[in-house]
């Protein structure tokens, strides 16, 4: 269940990061509310995961999920650049996430 909490925390991180874009600097009320709620949920689930997963591992995976998710959604939603170099870099991040999970003893 701990790893599920960590993945959920990472997905909420993606949500609030994308929400920041839609909130336009917290000037739009509804996106701002969802962004803040996503931040709270992300930190809450990260805190649950940290009860059993080492800090460095949990933080790296949390930010990795957030990074990969926001890059993908940036490409899909905001027409951000999409090229082979970005895909290779995302692949390295995913490899790191999987590697950390595999070597974790928890």
C-alpha cells in the first residue's frame, strides 16, 4: 500500500503542476482551488509513503513521476516541443524510477 501512496502522490503532483498553468499565477479561482487541493493531496500521500520508504527513494520517485507526467501533459495539452531527445531523457527518468523501486528493500 505504501508504494500505491507514493504513486498517488506523484500523480497529484502532476495534477497540481498542470493546475498551476491553468491558474495563471493563482488569478483564476477554480483552477487555483484545484491546484491547492492537489498540492495538499500530493504532500499528504507523500507523507504516508515516507513512513515506510526511505526519504531519498521516495522523493526521487515522487519528483520523477511529476517530471515525466508534466512533460507528457505539456506536450499533449500545451503543444510543448516533442522530439527524440526529450523522449530519451524521459526514458532515463523512468529507468531511474524503476531502478529505485527494484533496489528498495521496502
